[in-house]
C-alpha cells in the first residue's frame, strides 16, 4: 500500500468467538481477563490439547435458497453476520450505494473442510465415490465463504476470498482499502471466518505446535498454540470528516510483507514482521512513538513469539503496551486478523487495553511492555492509535493501524 492511503471508516463491526457472541460478550471477557479455552472434545479428535470452540453453531439453519452452502464454516458465518445488527447495516449500505457498489473481502484458512472430512467417512466402499449431496464448491472451497456472504446479504459488487494462513483476514482490510481509495467501490464487507476441523487440529499437532495446556503467549514456558474458531466482520466506507461522528474508528494504515524464510517458521529476527510494521506506519503517516497499543500476533510458540518480540523491540522499544489476546480466544487462524482488528477497535472506543489470560511469567529474553492483565491507558496519554499484527505461514505478514476520528 502506498503511503498516501486515505482514512477508511469502520462504520460497524462485530465478532463472535469462544468468548461469546457479539461485541458485549467479547468486551466483558477481555476486560475481566477471562479465557474461553477448554480441553479438546471436538468431534472424534483424540489429542491432548485445548481449543476455543464457539457455542451454538450446530443450531444455525441456513435459508432455504442457500442450503447448498451448508457447512460449519458458513453456519458460523451466518451467526456472525446476524450479530450486533451487522447484516442489517450492510443491507442499508447496499440501498444507499447500490448492491453493485458494495464489495466482499473475506479471509479463511480452511473454510468448510470439515464437510469434506465428514463426506470421506460416507464414501462408497466399492468405488470410493463421495456422497451425492457433497458439494466442494459451496463448502470446502475458500471462495465458498465470500460466495455465501455475498448471496446472503444480496450484494453484487466484487468479491474475493484470501487464504494466506494466519494473515488472511488482516490482508482483506488492505485489499478493500485499495478498492475504496481507487473509487471502484463505495463500501466493503471485510472480515474472516474459520472453524474447527480435524485437518487443522491433527495438522498442527503433527508439527508439534499444539500445547497440552491453555496457550500462554510470551510466557517463558510457552510450548504451543490452542486452536480456536471465530467470525469477525467490519463494514468499511470512505471517511467523510463532515458526517462521521467524533470517536469513529478509522483504518489509517496497512503494511504487508513476505519474507518467505521458511514454510512454517518465521524469520528468527522477525525481518518480515518489522518490514510490515514499518510499512503500516508509513502508510498511516505515523511514527513508532505514536502507537499506544499493539495487539501482537503472539501464537504462543517459542519461535513465533521470540521473532515477533525482536521485531517489536527493534522498532518500538520497550515502552508501548502490548498483548496477545490468543490466550483468551485461541488462535482462530484465518479469522484471527479480523477478530483482533475488532479487539483494537474496542480498545480505542472503550479506552481499555486487553491483557493476556494464561500468561504467568514473561519470557525475560523478550523484554516487552507486555500486559498480563487488562487496564486503562495512562490518564495523561489516552489511546489514539492501535496496531494489530498478523503473521502467516510462509512469511505472509500484515499489520493494520487503527485510530479514532477527532
């Protein structure tokens, strides 16, 4: 993104995670330092680990005309869209601008792959054929998420799905911002949805990246992630200072990089992470000293936290308050970027910095100003700018900077 990015308004936003459904439940849990993690009891998974599971997904029933999209991921998508009045706000935007002027940009890592896993259990013994009712295009396919959302909301603008592992739903903010700044769209639905599945849980376990305890980012004894799931969305529009209420949340800058150091490990010195953070600051016309809170990627693996910590220390020093909220939600993978963007928005509007449930003893090798418990910013320096980090496998990095309007 070029440095002349114009501010983008987050007209409305919502999040659903293992902490609960909607902003009020996220806010309360984060402020109280609660975690939604529990011992893994998902489906037939037999792994000693903890997960962040959203309650109520099974009860969701898709509309008759959209039943072909039925899978866990799209049911959670519907659940998220119908929370905090989000779907209605989008439909009002479509009436205002025209359905063809509202785009859809969503991130996911596994989409509806659970539906494929279930279908394989039902394949023909004689031919190996999958059951007739299985539809890859509307379930497992990554674009299924964007296709379902676009159809559900009655939108006709451009639509895309981004699947860059853990940076997926952060990068959609950048993609949508480009289109809004170009004038090809007047509004955009951005966000991410990812749901639990066997492939993810067994896959991370095979890489020895899951912990047998609740994850504890930046703890000296951290030993792996807790896989979570969630849905988070925001409606973006170009910012008009004459009409937007004071205190509105704005996307001010984005930074992307690709260090391509290793397929599953970050650059040990956090090179790509630092490049993305520097690009975000340049895009927002801010200096490192302006940032008052960083939502760290903080997955709780030894390598990830160490690399990110070095990058943050090198650019911001030891003063800026920061934390990883994955101790509360688990790692929602392709939905994590959008979920943590919403957490930054809440921090800005509520003037409340989230802590890090599960983290007990900070790693002395990474000397950050890390928040173990939630607290308000110092009274003398209210929070004006917050940065959110999302770093994916293969070195796909994205950083977002948010602020509030005067």
